[in-house]
């Protein structure tokens, strides 16, 4: 028998972030209520996994899954579910006990082994049972980290954000799916706390990690662990060092600072005073850290800044509600459907004369 303890924290969202300050009234209203309650969509997702419910919920609602009243009692429990989270948060024991000789797991183990062709990968020990879920969870996290690691190469801010959102969705959909199978190879140390954890993962008012709390003012809680905290500190330290290095490079000239602001969509907020310009960029590097790092580290920053200047001044146009960029003298053939395509256009020597003409038009506007 192998007992694998694991603690997950439910934390109450704080009101001291820039996002929280901007949405203080709304967040203050939702945080008065620290209750995790019944949600139709979340309850339906929990009930959809009838095998997991039958394996774990019997002791919680004190009725056997074989009882004629099982379905009604289970539905009544979830429809009336309510749990208050203390202001200081709640520690959940979500670990499992694994026993290769457990009779109630025997048929699951047999079925799993039938689908494993390599003998060395079959489930034969308590450690194998634990690894059956955990190894696949690590694979999900590794794939997520690889995807996130490539996002810096995407120059378009909106596309980069979409890809990041997609990566998080794939990550947590996969984690939820794997966790929904864990009952087949083990039993929770604390059935209620584990099932509360599973519920929180699909409950809209709970972010699956601290970094996702700003997705909505509706979010009142977030999940965290010691591993997440340590990783977060390391990542934050690394990101902060990178931010400071890029900030030093950007403030080297007024042109580079202006290009950065245009590239970040801040064309309407550019200070005229150099000291104010520096101060604004320094604050922006913190409040929009991810966007700042992506823009400042982009090797085409100067070109992106120029294109955005041309758009802002009317030398070029961007179709409202899209990313398509046109030269007003030729509205039938776009310079690019995205900023990436526009950059390619500007770098193409065949377009040298047109690019030079656009530059002259912009300079003449400033005279």
C-alpha cells in the first residue's frame, strides 16, 4: 500500500492587483460571498462521471450506490451543495492511497493492462498505479510549457493571447480528464476534500491557478500548491530580470520608446515630455508585463512601430474590426492581413519604392 499525500490550497482572491483596483466595486461585491455553491453546469459535469461518483460519493452522502435512492440522493446533494471558504483560504488533502491488491480496483486494473502492450508498462505495483495518472499529468504540463515557450515568437498581440488561452484550456481540460480516472487506481485519503477539489476545477468562480484570476471579475478564488508557489516565484524572478533588461534597452532613445508604445497599441497615450515618456513606459512594463516583454524583445520592433505610426496618422489604414492593413492608394490589395504579413511586405526589396513613399508622406505630416 502506498499513501501519497498532496495538498491543494483554495485561496481567496485579493483586491490589491491593478486589475482588482480597476474593478474594485465588482470584486468587493463578489468577495463578500465566500461560499462555493451549486452550479448547474458544474454539477452536471460531476454527475456525468457516474463511476467516479459511485466510487467516491457513497461515504460522503452516507448511502450505497446500489440503493434505489442513490440517484436522487446524489442529485439532491449536489443541487444543494454549499461550502464556506475561510478568509485565510482552505487546505485540501487531495492525495490518494494506492493498493495493487485492492479488490474494488481489480477489474479496472485488468482492463487497463489489457490496453497496455508493453509488459514493462503494465500496472503491477502500488507505484505503477500512482504513475499511471501522474506520468500522463506531467506529459500534459510539459506540452503546455513547450507551447507557452513558443508564444514569444508570435508578434501579433491578439493572436498570442488567443494561443495562450487555448493552451490553458487544453491543459486544464486534460488535467480534469485524467483526474476523473484516478479513482480507478486508488482511493482518496479524504474523499470530501478531493471531490471539492474536483468540483473547484470546473466551478466558474474558481481559477485553476493564481495567474488566471484576472480573467474575470466573477472569479472569487483560485487553486494553488507548494509546487505552483515555488515555480511561480522562480518564473516571476526570471521574468522580472528579463523585463528590467529590456527596459534598459528600450529607454536608450526616444525613438525606441515611441516605437514600443505604438507597437503596444498605446498611440493615444504617448507623453510629449521625455521624462514622462520614460516614467510611462516603466509603469507599462509592470502593468502589461507580458505584452511589454513580447514587444520589446521583438527584433522587428522598429518596423512595427513605424507601421503603427503610419496607421495612426492615416498614411496607412487598418480595416475596422480586423488586422488587415491597406495603403489608401490601393484599397484592393492589402499590404498584409496581419502585422506579420505587413512586416514581410516592408522587408521585400520589390516594395522598396512604395515603402520609401510612405515614409516620406509620414515625415511631411510632421512638418
